[in-house]
C-alpha cells in the first residue's frame, strides 16, 4: 500500500490536477473528479472558479451532459485574461497557477539533447525558454516551479552529467490517475479488481 508523501493535498496541487484533467477532457462529471481526487464538490467548485479567474479554464455545468464542459471547445486551456482582485496573496497564487499551467502546456513536447551533440549549443533549453517567457523571475523561482510540477508527475529534471533537461509529462487522465494512486491521493474505489 502506498503512503502519502504529504498528509494533505495542497491547493496548488489540486488545482493543477484539475487543470490537467480539463486539458484532456471534453466533458467531465463531478463523480469522475471525486473518484480521481478525494475532495468535496464545494472544493471542486471553488478550485474551478480560481482556475477561471486565472484565465486557465472556462467551463460550465451542463445538465444535458451531466458534467462540466468547455464553453469554447476550440480554445480550451488557457482561454482568457486573468481577473485579479485587491487581495495580493490571491493575485500571487493566480500568477503562479498561470506560470505553472503555461509550463504544462508549452513545454509538453519539449526535447533537448546532451551537450556533446553537434546542435546542442543552438537549442532552446527549458531554462532559456523560462528566462524568455518569465524574464522578471529568478532561476530559483524556475527551480521551485519545476519542483512543484514534479509533484504532479510533470517531470522536468536536469541531468547534471549530460547537461540537459529531461521532460516527461503524463498524457491523458490515465497518466495523472496512476500518479495520484501511487501518492495515495486517489479515492479508493473497488472496480474491476483494482
């Protein structure tokens, strides 16, 4: 049996998992979310509102589909300008979500080669992409962001020997589901011998 690395799932962790789920799904029922993550429907609604405020999701509940659907299916994630408030702590959190979601979507198929390859000097690295995309942020913030994404299975790891980043992101809901199960965050259900 797996043990939870942290006794409580963080707000950022939950919201990134929800972003991942909606990135891959056209329609998702509340019961599917609560089977994936052991959280209440109130928490789901609150997290979806924050993702919407960050401009990362634009979903609504559809009685016809019995689940959440994207309002604009062609422009799923991210989809609009963020809505900031007077609360500075909340605004910092939204900016962090936007940054992390940008990494999740824009570095999805990023590949690098070791330093000794002929064309390695001309390649865009994860580090150079981050510096260009978020020029006002430090390298330490980049490292923290990569570490935060590693927690939800979005691996961005620097190989010190080969001197390049290895990027490995989970695909689909199945990819995140297996990680949640491994970390002990997946709600325990008895189906198909699982």
